[in-house]
C-alpha cells in the first residue's frame, strides 16, 4: 500500500457487484476505468465487456495489471494522470466512439474532485459515468438548492449530467479501511448541457462567486468577490427582471436560475454598450 497516493483497495465482492449493476454493464459495452489499482473492478469488467481501457497513475499497478491481463487483447492498461489526461486524444488513439463509452472510476480521495472536473469538461465523450467518492463529495454532487451540501460542485455536475446518489459504501469494504464512508454516484451525461448559456465562462464565474461567501446574500457575494464584473446597478436590474428576492442567497438558486442570471447580466451589459 502506497499511503502517499491515498490508496484504499476495494475488497468487498458484494459492493463490486453492486457497482457493476449500477453501471448497467453489458457484453457490448466499451468502458474506460479510472483508478483500477489492484483490479477489483478491472478483472470482472474484462470478463464482461467488449473493450476496456484502464487508466492507472501508479506504475507498480500498471505493470501488475498488464502482466495479469496479458492475454486479454480487448483490454489496455495505461499509465497516466487522470487529472491531466487529454480525453479527446485518448478516444482518438483507442478508436473510442463519442457518446458510446461508459466510465467507471474508484477515485482516490485526494484526487477525486480534480479528476471529476476533468471528466466533466470532456463530458461530450461519455454516455454515463459511475464514480466512487468519499461520501461527503457524493453528497455535494447530488445536493439540491437549499441543502447545506449544495455548492459550486453541485451546479457543475448538474450542468453536465443527471447525478444520482446510489448507495453508501462502508469503510470496512476497503483494505486498509479509510476513516470515512464512501458513496457510489451514477451520472447520466447530457448530450448537451442542461441549460443554454450565452457564455459558459461567465456562467461559471457567476456560480463560483455566488458560493464564495455563503453567509452573504447573492448580490453582496457577487459584488464583493466579482472584482467589478458584477456592478450593483446591473445586479439590481437583473434581480428585478428575474423576480429574485433582494436577499436571496446563492445556495437557493437552481442550475436554471444561475443560467438565467448569467444570461440576463450579459444582456444588460450589451444594452449598456449600445448607443
């Protein structure tokens, strides 16, 4: 066990079977697996799917899996950092078809969110994703407006997909046991984002700044952290047109509300610049 990589290996066969059920694995499936480790999911996947590409960061386990699966021509084991991987290039190199690939990932806690964000930014490639996260991350991803866990991560995940919290994984399902529980989350990836936004970068700036000060109202948080991007007079006009309460907070807005706010602010800015 390499503690520096934060590795906890899934050993409970019942949990492994449930993950495969959640992912709805079929014989004709093409699967990308991230974080195979010792192969607790890799070996049953290799027996069940048409094509498997497994991405492992640790060279020790890359060698281990390549040796164990040497005779499986439909399986490729790659050494790569999933946080920085070019997924478009991966698909081209291995002749994977967009929207025809399922992803399964048992992610190390320290790298889970960066890997998730990298995958979401390439979400047009995948049909669905099944992740195992630290429980707290799973709760944030699936939280709805008004819940304490609702955050930038919730909005980002729900902009690109429909996430479902499937089940909790107890610590004793791993060796060595972590100090926290885990969660399996399935994400049905949208062919197009949930909402139409005029400018995606602006949309995510609005969302990010809305959650930087949860104790502040949405308007005050955007003014405080926006560095002039969100003038108070434009926010006042946008809130009135969208019928937002003046004291509304960021955690009360749905993905659709954030999209409407971003689009309205950009429209008002264009109106200001028009002679």
